[in-house]
C-alpha cells in the first residue's frame, strides 16, 4: 500500500485529499478514488 496526496478540481473548487492504494494502481484509478472520496464528503 502507498499513500498519495491528490489535488482535484471538483465543482469549481480545488480539494486536496489523501488516497491509500496499492502500488500497481494507475493514474486513472487514483483520480477516480480521489473524486469519489471528495463526492462522499460533499454529500455528507
């Protein structure tokens, strides 16, 4: 496992989040996890 800090633009705002993922994860998978995490935070 590795921890990656991702900055993502979501609904016109920039958010920074940490993602825990396996070492073989590609960029698309990492960005999708980051966006899903931000979306969950917005909806709670």
